[in-house]
C-alpha cells in the first residue's frame, strides 16, 4: 500500500475544472524527463489567488484507490474553522484529485515508456489504473461483459463515422443513458474503452488522445 498526496486550490480567481487543467497541462508538452513533467503538472494546478487549498491522501495498493485523508489549509493565515470546512465540497475535491492524480500517472507512464523504461512505466501505470477504475488481474470487475460490449458498440459506431474524438462522444452518450453527468468529466469511459479493446471488442489503431 502506497500513499499519494495531491493538492488543489479552492476559492481562487483562476480555479479550473479538471478538463481545463488537463488542457493547460497538455500545452506544457511531455517530451521531458518524467520527474520534470511531474513538477510541471504540480505547478499547473497552483492558483496564487486561492485563499485555501486542500490536500487529499490516496492509498493505492495496485487494485484499489481509496481517499484516506482530506486536509484543509489556509494560504493567507486564516484559521481553519467549522465554517471554513462547510464551504469545502469534499466530494468534488476528492473527485478532482482522483482525476488529476490518475491522469498524471498515466502521462508519466507514457513518458517513461517512450524512453524505454518499461519497468518504471509499468509501475506508474499500476498507480493510474485503480484511480481510473480499470479492472486489473486478480480484481473482479463490477461491470459485466454486456457493459463492455455496449461501450465497444458505441465506440465503433463513432469511429466508423469519422468521429475524431470517439471517447468523448461515447462519454456523452453513456452519461445520458446512465444518468451520470460526471461521466463526461472523469476518466471512467476512457478506462472502459481500454478494457473493451483488451477484450478484442474494439479494433483498429488506438487514438492516443481518445482511447
């Protein structure tokens, strides 16, 4: 079991959603050493105008990812009071850190793999997978075969139509069908597409940006 801490700003003028943060980080480029890339990722999430920041500690054991602590800290000397805590949307903060941390480790894995460091890349991906709800060996999936067949059917239809962002299209379709708007904002659909591909349900070349 390894613990991983990630901090997000709260209440700043430049606060952004996961999608906006992801776009900002993407502009930094990922062709440098993985350690430098991680530093850039951390810097991109820092809002100097934010009066508060929260740090979530995730416990990851290769099969599950569990938030085990949420800390609130003032950046301008204000006391941490019950009123301050009531202004924190803890569920949203946990979801945001899950998305950012999972995406970070996935990108670092890609950097390491591109440098021929297969073992280190696999280790980074092992942290990313539980955060993105990807079934791993020895872990029973909470989704049945019909679920991945459905995902594959939607993906194949989108790709066949010339859609350049099929995962995004599938996410919006499933969000409506499953009545879960969060599916358009996190990495679950991308993970499901990857699993469907592993099962041989999706054919053709993998789109690096969209599964």
